[in-house]
C-alpha cells in the first residue's frame, strides 16, 4: 500500500527535526555556507538523485527523476543562509557561531525541503515528471537565486521547469500551523536610494559665505514623502523610509556635504520604475533650486514577488484539502518584505507561501523574524515537507 505524503512526512519527522536543529547550531552568512552545504549533502546521501553543487556559491541542486518518463518539471526551493544576529533564545541547540543566528527560519526551510526530497523519493515511481530541489544560499544578502539561475537551476532537469514552489516560516503574527498567501503581488521590490547633497563648507556663524547641505538634505527627506502622497496611487503603494542621515563634524562648522540613505518598497514593476525616475528628478532639482548639487545612486534590489493566480489557486486548494479550511488564510495585502524567490517566479510560474512556526501562545506578542528572540516551533516541519511534496505530485500529474 502506498503511503500518502502526510504519512511519509510523519515517518521522517524525527530525521528532519534533527537536521533542523543541527543546522541551527551552525548558522552561516551570505553565499559561502560550507557546513550547511555539507549537512544537506549528508542528508541527501543514499537517495537516487542527480546532485550538483554551485561554482560561485555553496548551493546544492538535486534532480529526482520520476518513473513516468519525461514530463513536466517542478522546482521546490529552500533558502539556507542565516543572519548576523546574536541569538538570545535559550534552546539546547543554540547557535555555536558567535554573532550568527538562524533568525529567519531558513534552517526550517532546508530541513523541510530535505523532507520533501525523502517523501518524493519514496513516491518516485509514481511521479509523472521530474523534481528539482533548489537549496539556495544568499537570500538575506546579495541574492543567491539569480546566481543559481545563471548556473542553470531552472534547466537542471534538462528542460525548463514548468512550475516553482517555496515557503517561508514565520515566528510571529499568525497562530502556529497557519498557512497564508495571496495571488498576484505578494512581496515587495526592495531598492535603495543613496543621496549625497554637495554644498560648500564654511563657519557656522557666517552661513551666507558657504552652501549649507544640511537643511537641503532635511528638506529633501520630507519632500520625498510628499512626492509619494501626491504622485502615486494609494492602491499601488510606495514605502520610502530614510534610515540614515549624516553630515558635519561640529556644531559650528557647515560641512561640504550631507548624506541620506533610504529603502524603497514597491509592489508593481510600473510603480517601481516611476519612483526611481521621480525621486531622482526631485532630489536633483530641489538641490539645484538651493544652488547646490545632488549625487543620486538608486540601486535596484530584489523585484516584486508575484504569485501566478492559477498556481496560487492550485496551492490554496491543496492546502485546504490536506489540512482543512481552517488552516489557510488569504492575505488581504502584500507584505513589505522582499524575497529573491522573486527571480525564480519571474521566469517560472509558481507560488510562494507562508507557514507560521510561532512558538509563543500569543502570536501578536511574539518576537518576529530577524529578532535575536525569534523562536520557531519545528513541529510544523512535517506539514511543510508534505505540502511541498504534494504540490509536486499533483502538479506533475496535471501535466
């Protein structure tokens, strides 16, 4: 008798929980994750997989061939990197790397993806196509997904993938075990605005003898907020937050220049392009109006994460069937966080999902992802592994 994905997930529960806790103890940052990669390769050892590792990063790509012969290809993705955060959660498997922590739950993503690989390996003779397991470094930093795409992950099965799925755990807000997502724009594009206002320094007692960049920089910060409220549709929002402003060395010295840096979040390609153009124009023109100049460096980061509507409906229906309607909530609004899964979903239709791993009785009061107090309940690991596997089984059968 063939076991279901849920039954197989329970069979592998202890293995993937043990793996998650081993990963949690050795958090690594950015693109070079040798210990994490070694644990993944060890966990996959013995499975009938075609495994390659990255050249520019510590990625692992594993291809499982279905017994039904050439058919569709599904990608299942899990990110692997940690954060430069000093852990303050008192657990037996606490980080052993000073100043590093799996504060965003990527250790659960890796363990869950390994679990999905083990489940699908048991079901491989029934699969009507191939599955690519994408273990990706660098989500928190420079973006490992575009590097893996450049190295061929989307074509790892010998033909372009037909669908892609991934999930992200949360430490707060939603009750334990709750799934959530939405169709269309699900997470924001995240760009950076760096501005240097160039003036001319002089004595603070005689400001007319110089060109003071500080009041101009301050005026620009507020003008950018007005630009958003007056030039952008409130139903296609922009979030622009200036997180750093600096200038000068002493209270009675007008400096030559002043600086500010902002993060810019948008939810559509059109608005993203418009805010880049209009913010640059505003900064340069306002500085010129004061007789100063401004150097603007607008850096594009991760694009908008967009869930394909058909794939979203498919994933939602699968969750409801597996876990019941009470375990899924459709988000009313997109999230302002950004994700480099967006690069995959720009190339392959798919869906990105959230799963609550909140370990606190009150999700509203719990420490969220990226906090040194973020605490993830790994009891949800079998559910995450089962869903990824079930999505692959059903999507391949659909053709």
